[in-house]
């Protein structure tokens, strides 16, 4: 009877696991958008005032002649690996502050740049999203920025 309970428990645990084997790699990336006179969002030019209204007070703000620079520092950029063996085991470290920089001329956005964390993950689960045993064992590869 005891072996039946153990076997049943093991089967129930295995059936409820999703993404139980895999690996995720986290690494820094940078982005840079510029060379445009006026960024357009919802058919209106993006302004530094609009960015401040949306994102809140910047970490630093400099105004020089007709050029304004807004710098936001929120969170960290992470690097490392996360093996997934039934549960994820994050082996990652913060490598620097996550920043976004916006440069405006005459209050209109002309350049934006920043950095962040990119995550590439590959994993396999016991069941598919439909709750059945898939032919590929539910294996997936994802790239998340």
C-alpha cells in the first residue's frame, strides 16, 4: 500500500509540473534610437514634458540652452544563468543600474537610449498547455527583453 501511495504521489507531481527542465541565460543589452527630429506617439510628437508626466520625476535632469536631458535609473541589469530543474534556481547578479536617457530639443524628443536585461530561455515540460502529452514534450525557446 505504501508503494502505491508513493507511486501515485509521484505521478500526480509529475503531471502538475510545467517547464520542469530547462535553462535561462540573462545578459545585458543596450538600445539606442535617434536621428529623428520628432518621435511620434499617437500622432503627436513626444515631448520631455510628456515623458515626465508618464514616467514620473527623473533621477537627473539637465537643461542646457534649448536641450533637455532626462535620465531615469530604475532597477538593475542582471547577468547569469537560471537552471530549471523542477523549480528555477537563479544564479544571476546585478551588473549595473538600469537606465533610460531621453534627449529633447525645444522640448521635442530627438534621441533615446538605455540598457536592460535580455533573457533567452529553453525549457521542456511534461504536459502541453492543452493538458495532454505533446509530441515534442512541450519544449520551447523564448527571447524576452
